[in-house]
C-alpha cells in the first residue's frame, strides 16, 4: 500500500476502514476527500515547477506530500531556486517511508505507543517553524493564525477530512481583501 | 477487494496532486490571484498545524501541544533555527505528556 498510496493520513484512514469492513467506494471517496488539500499544494508549487517538462512535473506530483510541500516552500521562501531540493527530499521520504513500512511490519508490535516520546509532534513543530520563517508581512501572521484556528476548529467539530483544504483555501482571502 | 480499494485510493491520491501540475496556468495572472497564491503556502502549512495542536488525537488537547507550539514559535523566531524549534517542541510535549 505504501508503494502505491504514498499518503500517510490516507493510509491510516484506510487501515481503520479496512478493519471496519467498509465498502470499497467509501474507502476511495474518503481518500479523495483527505487528499483534496493537495490540490491547493500543487497549485501553490506549480509556479516553481512551471519550468519543467510535463513528465517531470507528473513525477513530482506522485511524491508530493505535506512534508515535501512544506520543506520546498520553506526553501523557496528563503530565496532558494533549485528544484533539486524538492525532488531529493520527496524521493528520500518515499524510500524511507517504504523502508519504515517493512520495518514496522516486522517489529512494530514491540514498540508500544510512540506518542509517549512526543515523536508525533516533531512534524508539527517543523511545520510551525516553517510558517514562522516564512512570515514576510503582517498579513501573513493573521492568515496563519486564522488558518490554524479554522482547521483546528473543524477538526474538533469532526470534519477533519476537509479541515485543511477549507482553512487553507479560505485564509488567503484575507490577503486579497487586506491591502498591506 | 482490498486491492481494488488500494488501487482506487492510489488513483484518487494521484489525481489531487497531478491535476494542478498537468493544467498549468498560462500567461500573467491578475494581481488578486497573485496575492491569493502568494498567501496560500503559509495558510496551508498553518492549516496542517491547527488540528495537530488543538485536537492531537481527534479530541480536545490537554494543553501540552498548545504550550509546546508557543515555545516552538518563540524558539524559531529567536534563533531562526528549525532544528532548535523541533527539539524544544518534542522535549516539551514528551515531558508534559508524562505528567
């Protein structure tokens, strides 16, 4: 599954749904909803990838994840230009993800709950850091706070599948209406 | 049946990622669209953070994550270092979850 569906949140949701013997169309529709946020990320990255031929762009799309999007955005915001940064990170992540999947199958039962060590927060902390470093205008601060609160609120309300795409699409409207 | 679901999910996943790359916007964008697209990356990443801080396990946080998030923001703003921020965040969360 990790080889074909390179999408962490979707894979966990699928495992959950498999265990409940959910119908196949429900599983596919859930994955589609969870991944709608990548429409926004790909749109945002497409300005940088414009220089590449179509085949390269379509390969880049396969390895697009929250993490590679965030790292590449941080890189471009710091003035970086090279697309090698994105591809290196994204491909390395794909390889590691699949190696870790095999390791997890073999020894997973012995580890216990990894949340105890706060490891799950490493990605969150990285994303927070990228946002802080990417802030350029006062409006960015407002947009980041609104996006985080709207997405968090939606997740609490039980709409976690559409939380990121909704908040991510709505918050930038602030930049449109707010002259800086 | 599981394999049908996996292949279907693979196609659904790939569609959301490849559509914007396949259909590239041509020419110059109007200023309104440019300002929207410029603000988009920060909004998306912040939106990924929100649920992980407010509702880490699907339910309301007990306080560890928001506190750690505050410390991460302060650390990165002060040291301009991602690594320092991540270390502070992980250690804070691990310690607070022990109590």
